[in-house]
């Protein structure tokens, strides 16, 4: 049995956060995942006032305001009754900066639900770039496939809907190297912030099969009761 943990999962684009999340939920079915990108996609798809604002901001090339994303996250945490609750949950995609982390902590502290674990998935850059060349996505849901190790059951079709898969326009080595550089620049001060709080950890490996047992061991060693 695990005591409640509230975790942030960090990792460069292509490090396999989505794969690890899926496996974690299968291993611990009570774990709730809060994925900021999915929340934004749901709002856009439902054409809510927030979704329309986000869509308009993205079309103009702007950044979605921190306050809006935090509001969405807390709306989800309240709907799932995760604040002041005994269940564990994991946040993916937010925060990305120290400013966002401070704002998140400010809000979580009001509910005595501060983040108590931050884990970075560390995968060699060469491995990430190879993954990206083989990555396809189902745009409406955000489901990700890899032709080498996680192919769709039917080539070029989403397993759930049967709809076509697409390549993201930035899924090529040249563009992706710039995304990796951006991530490293943003992640360094963020990791320093959580290091000072004493909750930062990392797990390393070239494949999800190597990383996952390490991730489970880390969580269970810290929160088993």
C-alpha cells in the first residue's frame, strides 16, 4: 500500500512521459493523472469560453497565460476530488518555469496538498531524436505511436477511433534539437527549485522497459506504508 503522493513528471520532449504514465496507471489503478495538454485540448474541442480563448491565443502565436492553465488544473483536481484527498495524482506538462511552480505551490498550499515528488525521465538525446523520426500521433486525442516499439494495430490508423494518424510538423531532427535546447534551458532552474525543496529525483535509461522498473522502485521506496 502506498501513502498519497502528488508528483510532477519532467522529461524532454520525446523522453516517453506518455508511455510511463500509461504504465503507471496500469500498475497503480488508483493513480489519477492530470495532463495539462489534454485539459487544453478538451476545452478547445468542447468550444468552451476558455477553449475559444486558448485557440485564439495559439493561432496568434501567443502563450497561454499561466493563470488560465492553473485554473484548469485546479478545476480538474476539484472535479476528481483530489485536493485534501487520500488518492495519489500525477501532473504532466505543467509547470514549465519557476514562476509557474511558485504559483502552483501557492495554490496547492491552501489545500495542504503540496507536490511531494518530482521525477525527471533522462533519456540520451540520440535516442530521443531516433524516436521522433518514428513518431506518429492521433491529433484529436493526443495518443502517440512509434513505428518501432509501439505501432498502431492497423498501419497509420488510431487504435481507438480508426482515424488517420499524422506527423507533427516539428517531428524532425533539426526542429526537434531546438525544442530540446528550449527544454533544457527551462528545466534547469525548475529542477534547481525542486532540488532545494528536496523532492527532485531522476531515472535514466534508453527504453521505457529500463526506466519503468526504476520509476516504480523510486515511488514504492518513498511512499510504501
